[in-house]
C-alpha cells in the first residue's frame, strides 16, 4: 500500500483545513487508517483513526470536537477535517494504514501501523 497525503498549508488560528490521504491497492477497504502528527524534537503523536468500515473512530483528546476523520472506500481516500485550528496544531501530519479483518477495529499506537505516507505540513499562525 502506498499513501499520499495532501492538503496541508499555512492558515490562521480559527481557520479550517481538510487533509486527504489517497491510497493505492485493491484492499483499501480492509485497512484501518490513522492520522498522526509530529513536530521537530518530539515523538510522533496520535491524532485520529477510523476503522475500515468507517463505523468506528477515535480521537486524541487534544483534537476531539475539532477534528473529524472520514473515508471513502470507493475512492481509496481518507480525510481529516480540521476546524478551529490552533497554533499548537502546527506539525507535519502523516496518514498510516494497516490491514485488519475486523471492520470495527482501530488503532492509536504508531507501531500498529505498517504503511505510512510522506507527511504534509500544517502551520497555524496566531
């Protein structure tokens, strides 16, 4: 599976952005998808995840209520809608994928994911 993240950019606090992650491969609909972010000097941290059925999602406390992840299995794409952005959301955002046979499973740990995209920079100015 190859992942291509896009949609990052420079915005002001309070603005919105939507990240996309396009995946190759015929079995995308059986992959759990995750979003993570990383700033220089810090470990990569969990942001959001969605089961392959789309019926189960989970968010980091820091983004809950502001970010929403969704997926379109027909388009092999997962999205991260980010609203009410804050300067502390500034980071490189990565999408990740891993196979699971269970449609309601999701993962929050980086080491649960086998495939990673290249990252897209999100910068929020105050």
